[in-house]
C-alpha cells in the first residue's frame, strides 16, 4: 500500500544512523547468544524445541508459571524507579544504548514531529481500533507537549507517545520487517519512564500496562523481558481494585452541569474502554496458553461501550479512531471494538465450557454436545452481524483505513473459523472428532478456510505478524492434517470420515498455502523459523498418504492404521510439537491436539488433561 510504504521509507531515512548503531550492537549480541546456545544444546530436534520454547515464552508470558523474567518485571513494577539488572540487560533491556535514560535529552531519539504524527495516525487507523483504551485527543495533546522546547517533560506524556510510536512503527513495518529495531528504540525509551508512570494513581497506570501488553503481543520482537500473561494479571487486579468491573463505578451524580457532565462522561468512556480492552487481551493470552481467565464474565456487570447501529454508520471509509468523542465516526469505531470484544467473550465461554478440567464437573456428554451446539449458534449469529460494521471493501484505494485487518471482512471470517476450531477440536470435555463425522467435518472445513484466509490476508498485507498469529496459523495447519489423517485411516464403521475425499491437488495447495504463511510469519525473527519446517514434514507425509490412497484399494490402504506415513512422521515430530505448545503443563491447543493424535495411534484412550 502506497501510504504505508511511503511512511516506511521516511522512517528508514530519519532513523538510519540510529538503526545502524543498534543493528551492529544487536548483531554482536545475537552472535554471542547463538554461541552460548550452541554450547548448551545439541543440534537436531532438541535445537528446534529450544527455539520454539523461546517463541512460546514471548507469545503469552513464559513456559513456567513463575519465571525469572516475570519476577524481575514485577519487582520493577513495585519500585518507584526502574532497576535494570544483568538479567534484564541480556533479555533486551539496554540502558547504555538509550540516550535519554538519565539526561534531559530524552527526546533526542524521537523522529521529526511530522513523521511522529503520521505514525500516530497509523496507530489510530489500526491498533487503536482493536484496543481503544487511550483518548486520541489526549494522545495528540501529549505529542505536542513532548515536542515542545521546554526542558520539563511529563513522563506520562513521554511514555504514551513513545509506546504509540513503537506500536505504530511495528504496524508500518509489516511492509519492511528489517525496520523492527525502530519500534524497539521507541519501546526501550518508553521503558525508562515506566516506573514513573506506574507510580501514578488512576487510569494512567492501567493504560501503561495495557500499552506494554499490546506492544508485546503485536510485534515479532525476540525481547523476552516482558511477560504479557503476568502483566495482564497485574492489570486485571488493578481493574478490580478500581472497581472497573462494576456498573456503579460509572454512574455520575445528577447535579452536574452540562459541561462538567460531558467531560466526566468522556472520562468514564475511557475507563470503560480500558476495562473491556483488558478483558479481550485476557481471552487472547489465556486461549493461547491454555490457562484460566483472569477475569470471569460472571464477576462483571458493566455494559459494553455504546456504539452505532447499522443505520447510523458513516458512508465513507475514512479513519475512525481519531474522531472526536460522541461523533458518528467515534461511535462507528466503537462498533468495531465492541464486535471484537463480543467475539473474545464467546471464546471465553468456549474455554470455560469445553477446555477446563472435568474433575469437579458432572455433565454428561450429551450436555457438552448441547453446550457446543449453543455456542456454535452464538458464534454464527456474531458472524452474521459482521455485516453491520463499517468495513472497507477490498478494492478500495490505498489508505490507512483500507490497510487495517480490523476493517476487513476476511479477518472476521477468520475469527469465526478459529472459533469453530476451538469448538470442535479435541477438548478435555468433549473429544469426539475421531468418531463423529460432523465434528471432523467442522474441523476440516474451518481449518481449510482459516488457512485460505491467512494466506489472503498475507497477500494483501493485512496480516498481523506476531507470535500469537504464528501459534494460530500452525494450529490451523495441524488441525487440517489431523482431519485428513482421521479420514484416510477410517476403516472401521464407527470411525469418522469427511463427506467427500479431498483430491491430491486440494491437499497440496492447502498445505503449501499454510507453509507459505508460516514462513512469512517466522521470517520476522530467527528463533522460530524451524516451526515451518516442522509443518512441512507433517504436510509432506500426509500428501504421501493421500497419493497412496488414490492409487491403492481403499480397504488395503485403511487396513493397517500404523502404516500411514503421516503417523510415522508424527511420532518423530511429537516431541517438537509438545515443545511448540505454549504451556508447561500441556493445556494449550497444540499440545492437546497432538496428544489426542499420539495416544490414538495405540488404539487406547489416554486422558491428557
């Protein structure tokens, strides 16, 4: 897209000197780190597992429930001044490389104000749509304050500007991933002010935590300092302490005059958006990690923010998030946010209904099937209502609005199919894909559609390249191969089968599309490139089985389940698949799906939950 590519070029020119210096420093550190890893780890599958574990640490907050990085972070949160340690330095905290750490020249690394304004516009056109917990009016006021010549700078203004510049830069660099160091420059500068911001009372502390979570979840950086999962836990307790989960908190006195009431209403709207942004972030990380939610819906009685109805939407495709409070454009942007949050709430319901321990639950399988059917109906209704959003047509001329996946119909279709995979893939409460043809068909159809949509979003440069995306793409590909494996191994009458047998060309095209997206996402960092190799090994094996099935008698092919090429390859990859999961106790989706497959090879039922 022309505007984003132009902005990328401006970024490259304005920060060329800074980038060269930091790239040299980081390359030397990468070499040292790589040398250490070679000494510690043997090559082969063990090395692959270690690299994927590193990806898992970033994606949601650590492979262990209590990790050293998380402990250092939380210790810093409780102090009035940041205390960088040697551990923080090796994890990516580099105070010596930050020109504004202790001197008043903290804005010396800022880009020109015109470029900063463009980056903020990029942030408002995309990232702010999904998590609109900052007031754009206040944000632009902070931008003006930071670029004033006065020596005294409010650390809150500086932190918010640096974090939004980091998030906006990371978004722009979807088109030039080598420039990710520019985003890290802004982020590292913001971190020098984090303790000052967290020392403030009120909503600013929560907004700071949300900004850090949003940045860490939305980039492909290999910086492991921040544990998103732990940060969300801190933010959740901050919300509860402030009473943001209670409707009474937002009630205003009747005695206020009109001017004061309008100001207070806008403040309450910002608080409401902060709370629901956190709820959405909580669902994303809990889903990826397979861990319990920090905030349960049963404990919440505050309504979602008011938004536009279908007949109130603006007709143009202009950016929405920077619109003033109360305008039609503002409410239209809110409708996008509310729709995304509603999807996250459905995901939370699916987690609670199907993906929790069954030890203290006495529901029968019939009840679980009924719950799954009801949730599938709710998900379908949500998807139908996507037509009421202010989306941008795919053939619209290049603009900040057209470049956002959050205004693309394809992205919401992708969410729907990811939700269907959550419902019908093996879960602790309902594991019937191997014997229920309807469930197996749903897994196959949604996995195939998800792969196609990820590929389309990648081609149109609307894919959100992140660790979470990497996990979701791999899970879609693994679900696809899982469904094919069960279809082609179904010799017994009670085993599930697809409605029609996929052709060789279909399977080759689908697996190739998934592999291309995995390569594209994993290219953004060095540590996870072998994830695509792992998928390629499995997809090549299942293609070989499909080819064999097409030339052999069906009975002969299906008679020996253990003879399938994909099963043999899967056994070899099983250890790597377990390491690819995002939870030490294997409660995440990739671990559960791969264990269901593995234990099924022995013809026995082995609970893994």
